[in-house]
């Protein structure tokens, strides 16, 4: 298999992996089972991958991980919005 195609497929799969979770959270407005620490670590790691992609000038790495950062930042926003522990 072509290396670029392999990278693109891997990037697409990992980038969209959190979309079902995001959809579930938006529908149910429930983030009880979401770990804030996991989200923060994941967003940090994905952001470093984006930076790495820029350093290596690798568009598949940049695009797939940037998309994943956006999805996970959306999940983080939902976490802050729907977290019952933050409500007075």
C-alpha cells in the first residue's frame, strides 16, 4: 500500500473517532462519563502532532490532527457547558 494513502486513511480514521462521542454528548447533554484530564491530554497531544506536521511539512499530518483538535475542542466546550458540577 502506498505510504501516503496509508497515512491519509489512518489520519481520517483517528480524526473522526471522537465524532460519535461528540454527537452523543450534544444529543444527551450529558458529560458525566467524559474525563476532563483525558480531553486535555488528547488536545495537547494532537496539537503537538499539528506542530510536528508543520515542522516536517506533512499536509496529511497537519490536516487530520487539526481536524481532530477542532472536534475535541468542541467536546471540551460541551464538557464545560453541560458539566453539572460547574453549575451553582
